[in-house]
């Protein structure tokens, strides 16, 4: 008995019927063929993590999103494609041992796709303070970091607005800002969108001599 594709031979029935026998009378034999039943298994997908995204499958069926469960014939080769949303990254599959981007389904499976929030490292820029002129003084910043004085260089995140305040020492005056900073006001704000250098000029205070009159009387 040779079954066609998609069928199996189940056996012989009837008196004395078998694969091999000796005929000694009229005989009626039945060969039974059954359809091959391919089992189906269910893939259940879940999502985890602080991020978000979608998972689709090839062959089609999973679109998770909304459709996170699908049945497939045993032996189906599946490919899962994760697509993280903006601001998220795909961290990997977990769950049953076979859970991965590509596998063959041979049993019911539970898989979890983890999406994490994307970690963005902020860009930092350097603010450098220089001093010039014949006088002297100090420059401080808000947010803190510059105290020039001694600490004249500081790194800040891109887009930080830094307010600089120039304070002349006794006997000196603040003259002006030059470089990335400009103006004659002792307090000014610079926004860090690149490495920048500001120069504070302090000059010696000019003291105008006071004239007095000495009168000599003779007697």
C-alpha cells in the first residue's frame, strides 16, 4: 500500500488480510488511508520595557501592535521583526528557549519583546574665561562652575544659558567683554552651543588728582 502525498497508510482489514498472505479462498481486503494531520501551535507575543515599538512576523500573522497571537503549522520557520518607536531601542527577545528573531515553531510558545527608552548622552561644550587689561578682578558664573580667580574653565550641556558676572578688585574697574561675549555690562549671559571663550578686561582705576590752594600771608 503506497499512500499519496498528504496521506498515510493506516493498515489492512478483512479476514486474513495483511501485507503478506497465502490466498486459499475468495478474500475481501480493505486498505485504509488517512489524511496527514499537521498539528498547529500558537505563538503568543508580549511586550515589555520602558520603551515602545511594534513586532511583525514572516509568514504574516503577528502584527503586535494589536495582533499579538497567531497559530502556525508545526515546522513553520518564523522570522520576527521588531521596530522600535522614536525614542526607543529594541533590547531583545526573551521567554521560551527558542524565542529569537528567527526560529522554527514546534510547540506552543510565549515570547517577550523588550523595548527600552533610548539613552541620549547630552553634548557638552567648554566655556573658557580669560582676563585682560591693566587691572584685575574675578568672574563667577550661574549655574556655578566658573570662579575665575582660579577656576576659569567649565563644561556645560549644550543649550545651557550661563550668566557671567565680572567683579573688579579694589583699585580696578571693569571695562568690557570681548570674544564670544560682548558689551560693557559687568553681568552678561552666553548660551553654550559650541566651545566658547570670553575675555573680561579690567583696567586700573584712574584717580583724578584733587588740586588744593595754598595761600601764604605775611605780617
